[in-house]
């Protein structure tokens, strides 16, 4: 592309489509971050400048950047969207959201959400005893009586007792009945405590959703009560004289639901359950719609699984409209609307940044000497393919080159040719692909049979991170995340690559990328310059990734920095949290770092006795071992 500009870069990497007005390509070729909405004065702040500032502080990559302003702005957008929909449609109650802690359980995130959510009494949803303890302690200093806590998941007596304690303390802590057996235990524990619980039932919704997580919806969803089970719960509450405790209906349509029509259909089904419960005599008053609101990871604004065909305002308006219309028809009072929107709240606020350590290049080919293997017919045929690659015979030539390479591999496996001859044949094959790629770049349409060879030509860029720790969904469920360079965007990228992490695992790679309005198996990247870091960012990683990260190869948490962007575009780095040291991750896997040091110290002493090392080497060897134990689990350059 001779006319490459920063506008071209924005189009190629899709920044303005997936960035939700939080990210932009700046005129200097660096990726900008800002938190103001489109109606306010906007100052873009360079993400690359933040990286350089971190390096000046001797904070080594990889690191996770959390943007407080984005977190606050997303909470405001959610609440304002529902407030506007409620006002415009004259809905007779209010919206009160809760954040599901499982989406991001990190202390800084939860505390910030509670702080910025104060104007809207933003609450929390929990699914375990540890999460409930976090919720109770975190809300303690923030008008807890005005917030909601919704308790989902399987509950034992201790879990229920904690919920009842919250109720005694004046908090509206709803115990959501997930299974018929739970209700008996809840009634027993509440009678013993002398506390009337706030109860909800989770209804299984038959409407099946589209998207990657559609199995969490429909009749075979593993959570929620069937219609007959809901009826039995109502009868049991009536018999116990506790039907007045049932005040909430909870339903969960799924996660990352891309099609707004599915959401409307699911809400409509759930509302009939709500109406029936009210008609049975339960006071109700609260409708919890669960999660499901999607994030447009691809920026395609479509009903595909990594996207969504609606926005936040449309989501709120459609939900309010559906609830109001159904309940007005049945003359049922409007309930408080609750949603467990988690992914959309936190996804944009976190960015993983890592440096590229090395490359394996396939797109640069050093051709062998023509007379290096005179007499080998297959090599001669490959040279013919190199010399005669053209647009007119492109498919035929590439097919021939692939066939001749396979012939060489057979000969090598049978011991008929040398490793050197095989290597030269590989280079000729890649030379054909390189010439073909240049031709395909100018073709208006590239057949799928030719596209598949592009992946063979992609370079490998080795990133200083662990996919399994920082982007586990990219590995486990092929989740798409926007990934791109954060600088040099005013230069045309000359290479295409897949991104490998530094674990000893072939699955540790990213090979799905946004490429214009398409999804590609390779990422446009720049040549690596000697003695200069090249930084890649992975975006929209605030939802689930930190919680789900694993210790594959014992790579631990990355360094984390919280960022506040000021109104003039400057920024403040605060709440710097060191990533896991080697000693930290060893302790997570039942090793005692002190015991390991003593074992190593004893081994060194035995090597002195056996004459392998001199006594004066002992101190340095042990110090090196100790220093390594306290070091970062990721690659560190000398001096970090």
C-alpha cells in the first residue's frame, strides 16, 4: 500500500470499530487511549508513552494496564442507558445493577466498581462463600443498605448463614434458589436464625440463545428450575408460611449473546414466569435478567459470535419496552430491573502489553546456489516453479511446488537425500510462496485454495507473555481479542505473523486477528529493529482473563499498573502491583521456597566435597539461586 497512513492503520486493525471510543490511532503512529465520551472534549494519551514511563520505573513487561476512567465511564453508560429508557417509556420503577464478581475478582477492580457505582447503588452478584465474604467486606463502607447482593450457585448451611447475617445487618441480600433441595435447607437455617430471608428463584428459560455460550440457555441448561420445580417451590413456601419472602425472579440467558432478538425472546418468556409468581401470591418486585450483554470484540457489529448487532442504548430500551408491555397487559406492577452485566463493564478497561523477544522468519528467503544439487530432478522442478510464478499460472505453480516439496520429504524420510538438500528444497518452496503472496496482494479475489498457503508463509513473533495466564480464553475457547502493535502505526507493516508466547506448548499462540472487516490467521507486523523494543497490545481483556489464568510452565501474574487519565490528556500511574515472583508461584504449587533453598545449599556443599567446584564459588552460586527465586517469572533483559 503506497499510501499507508494512520487512517489506513485504523482500518486495517479495526481500532475505531472495536475501540468503543476509548482507543484511537494517533497522528504520530502510536495508539491513543482516552476515556471521555464523544460529547466531551477528548484528549488522546499515548499508550506507548505509558509503556516507556513504566520502563523508566524498572517495571518490566509484560504488564497489565487497568484504566480507572474507562471502568467508571462504562458503569455510567450502563446506568444512564437504563435511566433514559425508563424515563422515555414512563416505566414505573428503576434500574439497579449488580456486578458478577466471577467476571473479575481482583480487589482493585471490585473496590473501584463499588466506589464509582455509588451514585446508582451498584451492587454485587456472588456465586460462592469467598465471593460473598468479599462482597460483605467491600460494601461495608459504602452505604450497604442501599446496595443489592445477589447470591447464586450451590449453597451449604454456612453460605446460607452468611446471607442471613447480611440480611440482619440491613442489606438486601437475595438468596437465589438454584435447586429444589436448597429451599428446605434455607427454611431450616432461617428459622434457626429467626430471620425472614430475601428469596429469589432462578427459572430455566427454554429459549435458546445464539453465540459461543448458547449451551447455558435452553432446556438442557445445568442451572435453574424447571416450570414444575418452580411450582413446587411456591407450594413449599406457602406451606411454610413464607411466600412473602419470594420477591425476585432470576433468569440467565447466557454470555456474550450477539443477537438482540434472542434477548427479547428470552425476556418475554421469563416475564410470563414473573407474572405467574405474582398471581400465585408472591409479592415479587425485583426482576434479575442475569448477564448476556455482549462485547463487540471483532468490531463487525453483527450477530456473529465475537460481535453484537446492538448497542447499550438499544439493549436497555428493548428490555424496558418488553417488560413494560407484558406487565401492563397483565396489570402487574413494574419491578426493579436488575442485570448482571459484567463482561461489558470491565472488558475495555484492561490492556495486556508485551514485548517481542525474537522472530522466526519464513517470508524472507535466502535462495540456494543454482548448481548446488545438479542432477536432482525435484530441485530442478522447484527452480522452474520459482522462475515461472505468475498471476496467469499462479494456482498451478503453487500446487506444483507443494507437490515437489512433498516428494523431497518422502526422499528424506527414506534416507535418499541429505538434510542440506532438503533444506534447500524448503527454501525454494517458500520462495514460490513469497512470490505468490506479492501477486495475491494485488488480486481483487484470492481463491481459498491459495489463501491456505499464506499461513505457511507467516512469520512467528515470540511475545514475552503466557497465553494460558493472561489470555486463557484465546486458547481454551478460541475467543477473539483485538491484538495489534501499539506504535509505528504510521509505517506500513511489511510482514505477517502469528504471535507465540514463551511457554513450552504449541497451543501457546494467537492465530486469530482482526484484519479490516475480516478475521485473519495472521497479524500485519513491522520488521524488528535491532536494540529497539517492539510492543504488542491485547485489548478488551478485563473480563474473566485474570481470574481464569493458569500457571502453565509456572508463569505467574504479570506486573499490573492502574492508570488515571487526566482531562488534559496527561496520565498518572498508580497502584503498581508486582507480578508473581518465582518463589510466589512455587508456593502456589506446594513448594516451600526456603526448603528448596536449603536443599540446593546442601547440594552445593556436596559438590565442594566432591571437587566439582571450589569453595570460593559457593557464595556466588547460592546468591544467584536466591536472586532467581525472587525474580519475575517472565523474560527479563539484563539490568531489570
